[in-house]
C-alpha cells in the first residue's frame, strides 16, 4: 500500500471508481509525469494482453516483468538496428 501512496504523491496516481469498481488512474494534469507513467502502464498492458491472448507464456510475462525496462530497451534497440539495416540496404541499391 505504501508503494501506491508514494505513487500518488510523486507520480499522480489516483484512486477512484468506474462503473462501481475501484480503479487506479493517472492524473492527466501531472504533465510529463503523466506521459512517462502512461508509457510504462501501456507497456505493461500490452504484455498482459499478450499473456491473456496466449501470445506469450506466463514464464515470458514474468521474465518481462522481472527485467522491465531492460527488455523494452533491448527490443527498441533491435527495432532501430533493423530499421538502420533496411535503410542501409535501400541506400546501397540506389
């Protein structure tokens, strides 16, 4: 609970109700903090969706969670490297 209280104080995490259910939400008025928290929550959501759909295993999901954000950075680096190689190949054929 204290971690959630700290996130409320430092990152704009808010508690409320939505359709009668308790929910946590981000405060859009928190500026850049909102955006960085949104990016992190969105990354988490995407991985949770992959787990739910069977695209990844529970072990892969746990690996992502236990190493976050390292795996995110590594995937971004691989994507950028692939894009650079593609552009390099396109430039060499012109």
